[in-house]
C-alpha cells in the first residue's frame, strides 16, 4: 500500500499548496484505511484517493478563513523535486510548478479537485464523480469551468528548462553583484515580486509591481545581506530555483517565472514553516 503514498501526496499537495498538510492528510487516510473492514473494499486505491480528496476539500474550507488573516502575500509551500530524464518533458514540470499551483488557487475547491483528478491524474468522469460524491454531469460542468479558468490564468509562455535555468543563474549573478543595469535587462517591464513571510520573517507585506519598484528591492539586496549569506541553485517544483542560506540555515526559497528571455515574476518564500522541504 505504501506505493500509493506518492500519488496520494501529489493529490493533497496540489489541492492545498502545503507539503506539511499533504503529508498529514495522507497519514490520516492510511489510519482510516487501517480501521476499515478492508475485505469489503473493492479498490484500496479508489478508497484512499477518495479519502485524501475529501479530506483536502474539508481542509480547504478552514484554509480559506485562515488566508484572510495571513500576514502579507500567501505562496504555496515550495517543494524540492527531481525530474527524472524519462519524465523531463515540459508538461511534467508544469504540473507541479509554483505558477500552476497559483493558477489552481483561482478555482473553487470542487473545481480544483475535478480538474486535478481528470487532467493530472487521468480519472474519467465516472471515477471522478465517485470520488467527489457528485454526478458525472455535475463533474463535467465543474471541469468545463475549471478548464476555462486555468486557460485564462495560465502563463502564456513556456520556456525550455535550459533557458529558464540560464535566467535563474543570470539573476543570481546580477543580484549578487548589485548590477542594476543587468537586472534591468533581465526583468520584464511588468514584473511582479511576491514575498511570503507570514508574519514570521522579514518580507515585503505587499506585492511589488513593475520593473522600477522590483528593481529597487533586488538591486539593493547586496547591501543588506550579512557575510554568511549564500546562494544555491536547486530544483523546486520541477524547475531550477534558488535557495538562500544564512550561516548554513535555510533563509529563503526564490522561484522565478520566465518566458526564457525575461523574468515575469519573482516569488520568494521566507516563512520558516514553509522551508522544511527545500
């Protein structure tokens, strides 16, 4: 049964945007499975998938209330990943990217669930309906709305991994050198910067929008950093990204959204509760 944990985690993580909560819900589902009359269950996978999805839907109800009191911008918890050579095609990385998780945040919980089950995990309408406890017709309507919303919010650009990595490396080099001219070249004119500190770490409490405003923050980063500050290039959510350490301890995770030529978004997570898995 443990072979089901990765997919169950993937469902919960994409639903909630939190690896910690996803692990908690998967464990909860397995505990409920252990207390079930297992001989009467035709498909353990269907049972556990249904349980994790429904637990995620319940958790989202309380999460929506908590988000209203969250200090500053909220970002999904970054997740250290490793895309194998056999799975390195673009759609695999896109389906776990931070940008994709933020697109999912624009959907209602039910829309998010049916979209993930159908589009990411290849459930048919009947199976998705059973998981959600809805009719196939209702699930089709939810999926139609979800597809339209995802198409409207999904980034229009799809860079190659190589081009994206080059931009991440160029960004690190420019910020490290305090090279405002080079940063100006790298940033799109409508670039946005979000910093998630959650009230537990120093971070901008509102999004920064536009090249000039974003440049003022990042071009001066070198002046503000202590001597034990270090950058590391890693893979987060399927894409090359940056982890910042202070004195050997993780301080921030920085993920860029690019088109392969310019940086359209900078998303930095500083909340220590969200840095355990980078």
